[in-house]
């Protein structure tokens, strides 16, 4: 009866979410790490593979990630005293940190399979990875908070409004093959993946700068502006006609997908000691993706632009008591002409990184159907790695920064009725700026008829209320499992020597 209650609790949590959380975006769904029945755990540690079956087939699945430094309720909140919704700019700015980024990701599992041959497990996977972020640099936040007045109260004549990585997007195919081998005498399993990365599209604006200058007597304000969008794609782009999709064959697309390419490696190990299990994995060891085909750069037509404002002659914009909009438009157009974009084709090459991850885990199996798991996950975000030209046309030099984010997840798994697995967990999350201590997650895996498996894992779910949500990671999919099974096996897939050779 208790297991039925646990199953109902899982269903409720998956449909309504959890209590208020302050988690940040994370690319990895940690709940899969100790879900040994589910083949997707192999993507987090190549030494993992499902013990219950000799063959599995991963059908298309989806993983979605979202992260924001602000929730909607941080921007707009209800003022009970005035009985109205208000926006408090000061509150918003004070909650922003050094590296403020809105992050969005969608990874599509296209195909995967695994085959067990005695102590050897072979597998292959194909997935599409999509990552997107928009940043608000701390220089912008400080400018909005402090204006052009310094800490000593003096006027700052040069104010940096914008400087840094504003926009970053990357999409690539990841094709991997790998295997794991179990050494009986040591109760040790070692595994590895080799991944071929094929670039679909990339774009970033890490060289963007806006500086506001004021004269000492404040009778003139000027702004120096520069932007640089560097992009690449699998399909050639014509500066006149745009992308040519009509005249391409499947062969052309396949060549294009792996014309901008990279190589990555995963290594992992798992050591079993009776009910205890210890594991380590380092994933996406890579120099990144080299974008050297169909590369384009968008820059201001006349280089660094400048706008000088000395005031406006009111008589030129007011005509018989009404505003002359044409005059205003001409005034703005005259000053913005220098920022008209131009596209430079075949503009060199550059490298972008894929986040390198480390997973360090331990678990304990007890009462035959319960498992407690602990996982430390670290991730290095590097973004763009190199430019073809180390200094931009506006004299902005490369300044690449790394962000290390980590989390520690404690999870509890329960196998119910031998066909349902419930996982409850919570994480301590460090997003590169601040630490959050309560970030729950819940997962449910159903194996119907021992061959059909479906799963839904929700990690870092910020709130049951959409307006309070800052982050989530949701993963769902379907697997087909074939091979030996049976009711004689324990509820949990045990570790080490608990399974006999016939039961494996």
C-alpha cells in the first residue's frame, strides 16, 4: 500500500511541480545518474548500462532546459497597499549579478541503442543539441543603478553602458559510439565514448560595446557604439539571396553538417562493493567545434559608430502645435546611418566550446528496492574560444571568460511493483554567482510488459507557479528493452555480485 502512495505522490509532483525554489539553469538532468534501469544514464557515465536487458533501443526523446536570473514575480509583483501590480526597477537591478544570462536549451535524442555481450556493453547515440543565451553584463547593471555619478559623488565623464557577451547560440549534432567492460575480479566497470560533433549553426556577439561620454559642463552627450555578430551555418549563405534551401540534396546537407566539426570524449568508471557503488565520469573532453565553413561576420557599415547630441531645436520638430515626425525621423536616421550593418562573407574561422562536465557519484542499495544516491556535478562553460582576428575593427580585444557551475544532488529511488521506479531528489546549486540550497526534482519510469519503457524526469523545477519559476530541466522519452527478464530477480538491479550470471 505504501508503494501505491509513493506512485500517486510522484504523479502529483510531475503534474504540479514543487515548492518555491531558486535554482539556476543546468544542462544535465541529475536524476538519471542513479536510474540504472534507464539506458539514458549511460549518457552521464559511459560505464553505466542497464543490467536487466541484453539490448535496448532509444526512440526519439526531448530534454528542455530553462534558466533566468529573474522570475516574472521579481519584475512585476502585486502591491497589496495600493492594490495594483507594480514594477520596481531598483529591486530588479539589485537581484542581478556579475554574469546575468537568460538560458534556454532543447536537446533531441534522435536515436540510440545498446547491446550486451557477456561482460561487454556496446552502444551508439545520435542527438541534436541546441543552446541559447542572452546576457546582461554587469556594466549595464551598474550604469542603470549608479548613472554617471561615481562612489565619491563626482560626475563620471565616460560611462560604459554595454560591454561583453550579449547573445550566444549554438546548434550541433552529436554522434557517439562507445562501450563498457565489466572486470569480474575487481567488480569494476570502465567505459568510454567517442563523439563526432557536427555544427548546424552558431552565432554570438561577444564584441559589442556602447560607451556614453559627457562633457565636463554637460552641454554635450556622445555615444560610441560597436557591434560584431559572428556566425556560421551548415548551409551556405549568400549576402544577396540569403540561404539556398531549394537547390540542396540530402547529401549536400550531410556534408554541410560535418563541415564545421569537432571531436569529444567521455570516460567513466564504476566500482561496486556489495550494496555500495562509487563512480566517476568526465564528459565532453574536447577542444570544441571548429567553424571554418560558411562563416560570416556582421559589423557596422562604417566601423565604430558615434552619436553626438547637442540638444534639439524645438522649432524644427514642432509645426503649428504638432510634432513633425518626419523631422524627428530624419534627425535619428542621420545619426544612426553609421550603424547600418554589412555582412562580410568567408570571414575567417573561430572555435566554440562544448561544456566539459565531471560527475562524481556514490550510492547505497538497501531493503532490496530502495537506493540512496549522492552526486557531485561540475560544469565549465567557456562559450567562444577564438576569433580569426584577435582585435576587432573598433580595437576591442578578445576577453574570453570561463564560468564554473556545480551542484550536489541527494536522491532516493524506489522500485515499485518491479515495473515502476520513482526517484525523488534535491540539489545544492552554485550557478557561478550564488548558492541555492533547496532545488527538488522528481522522476518516474514505467516499464510496461518488460519491453516498453517510458520516463519523465523533472529536475530543478523552480515553482508550481509559473510567475515564480526561474529554472527547470525536463526530460522525457521512450525505450524498447529486449533480452532476459523475469520475476525471480530482485526489485532493484543490484550491484556487484548480487546477480548470478544467469540472472544477468
